[in-house]
């Protein structure tokens, strides 16, 4: 099964990169995410590199674990769903910038 996403008339097939981005934004290692999703870590690595494609059931689990919509996982930028993982990533980056700088 192949997931094609259309945005501005272009086919977007870089879903594996998004899977990895959302996993990292959730602060999870591949091993941790795989356990929560219920797949083998090697299988998750295959999803993230585009060597294999997750079923709809796995996409639903990834969506729940990463706290993003399936639309966002698949790159549907037309979705109005909240992107909690991206917001969390930005907050974490800001926290790192200000960590220990409160004394200045």
C-alpha cells in the first residue's frame, strides 16, 4: 500500500522523514516508540527510511503515540488538526535556550 499526499499539485512521498521527525519531537527513541506502537524496532526503522509502509492500524497507533493527526503524519498540510508535537519541539528548544540563563 502506498500513501500519496497531494499538496499544491505535487505528490509528497517523504512520509518516512515525517515519522522520524514526529517521533523525535515526542522525545522518543526508536526502541521506545516501537514498544508503544507495538512493532519491532527494525520495522519502525523501515517505516522511517521508507523501506516499508505502515498499515492504517499502525498509523493510528503512531498518531496516538506521537500526538499528531494521521493527516500530519502523512504530510497533508491542508489539515486543520493541531500539531502538538511541533509545538512541544519549539517549547523544548526555547527551554534549552533559557536553561541556566535566568541568572543573567
